[in-house]
């Protein structure tokens, strides 16, 4: 674990101006009470992954006035990230995503308390990553099943709410996990030894049971071997706006919160909002059927090639 350095160029000190937290976030008042703003300032949010959704999660919550973050990502920015990732800019090419995004956040609030993890989250460091967090946001790559299961399991054991929001097509599909409610593995039907094909089918079907994106989504562009699928910045922005609202509600104790087995999906392209509740998660008969159909379709498209 390492701590990000404070930015030099572009900081309030470098610009010769006085930076004030109260002034910077004064326009939040009217939506957030002064005592709630202080709570945000004193709260820590853990964000795993600084790519498509994770990077925008960080920036969105930093602009809300959250004062402490733990962020993690072992990858570096490359050209393929430019269509959707906040930190994908020429100045960050080849830089570590976690380090680069820490610097971006410190440009918004130079007083941020940042814990930066430049290595993958494993059983050895997941405790440090989640230490002191009020909520954890999932920005892990869609195909990183083991890391995601580990983070959600550890968050539950520590009594921490966890939020995942998936950018599917031009939509955002999101789930909240209450540490005292249905757990991540139970909802998705994950188990040790499960094949990667079954995991990806369960993840896609479980995140978005309503499937509003399917009418315009080209499944043939999902490349399992390359761990790549269609994703645009529009959907990442939608995900982060929604996830940040849910995170703020968790931190501030606001209602309503609709944890799993409840689900929701907003499709900006089709102008649809779908919400529901899966009593048995992916173990229900309809969800099992959807998983089987998607699994067969992925095999037909040459899964693993």
C-alpha cells in the first residue's frame, strides 16, 4: 500500500489562491445539510478499479465532498481505454491507473486523504483496502471474478455496504448489497470451481435481469479470451451518477435503500427504468433459464476463442 503524493502543478498553492473546502462544496447546500457535508468529508469510500466506472466514481464522489478514499488498480492507461475511462488522456498514457486517478482527484480537493493500491486486491491486502471504509464501490473488470467475490465477501464480514453498477449498452444496471442481507455469491449463484463461462453468464444475467439493452446489443463483440466487451463512456457516466447517489445515501443514512435481491436498470437509449426483486437471485427458475440461454449463445459465438 502506498499513499499518493499531492499534486504540484495546478494545485491551489501553485496557482497562488487559497482553497477552501466550505467554499468548494457550498453549492451542495440545499441538497445536503451542513452536518451531512461534514459527514461526507470525514467518510472513506473504497473503490476497486479505476477504469470505466471506477475512475468516474472517484471523481463524482470527490466533487460531492467525500474526503477520504481507498482506491486500487494494478493496470496502466492505454489507447483502448480512451472511449470510456476518465483518466484515459494523452498525459496519462502508460501511467498506472490508480496513481493517475489519485492525482486527478487531488486536483479537485487537495486536502483528500488518499490510500492508493497499485497492486491487485488479494486476500493479503483486502483488509487494508477496506479498513475504515463506509461503503465500497465495485469498478473491477467484468471478467475478474475472483477479485470481485473476495472484495464483496470481505466487505460483508466487516459490515460494509457494497455497490456494483454495470455499464451495459447505453444503460446502467445496479445492485446494492447490505452486509446483513442477501450476499453477493448467493444472489449470483457463484460457487468455488464454477467455470468462467458460467460465471460470465451469471454475472450478466444477474446484474441486469430486465435486460433492456439486449435489443441493440451485439453479443458477438463479447470476446471472452481477450476479456473484452462493448462499453461506452455514456453508460459509465450513468453508472457513476447512480452509484454515487446510493453511496451518499449509505453514508448519510438516507432512505430508501433497496438492497439485493432487488435490482434496477435505467436505459437512456430506450428511455426505460426497470426495477424488480429476485427472491432467489439467479437460483430462480427464470434466471436459471436465462443463464442457460446466454451460456449456449456464448458457446455458439465461439466462447474462449
